[in-house]
């Protein structure tokens, strides 16, 4: 499984925000949610924060893969438990079986 190449951008909208690829293709719509229960609301600023986090996903994945490669190159200093959570996150992000 592969993802749309980064960088991704946020397009601000009314009622939510759109995460788009560098070609402008829509990746995901991040919406606001109103509710009588304040704990289940997603405000405009929450939706923007969520969209900004999603936008960073390709760069975060690249950075994590690079970090694992660096750490793995220094096996004398690092044990396997150090990179295990990172490896699991990378597999999940790539849709691989974990």
C-alpha cells in the first residue's frame, strides 16, 4: 500500500478543512462536529489541528524511517527494543500486517 506523496496541504473551509496532495487531489475532509454534549464536539480549531497533524503524516513517516535506519546502523549502542515501537508504527502507516 502506498500513500499520496507529500507534501500535503490544508485547505480551510466552512464546517471543516480539506487535506490535499501537492497536486490538489483531496485526501481527506476533516469536519467540525456540534453536539449538545460538549465532550463530543469538534470545534473549528480542533478540526484545523487534526488536519495539520494529518498533513504532517508523510513527513513524520519519512523522518521515522530515517531515524530507524540511523539507529540500526549503530547496533553496538542500541538494543532492538529501542526501534521496535517505531518499526510497528511504520508498518501500520504503510498498511502492512503487524
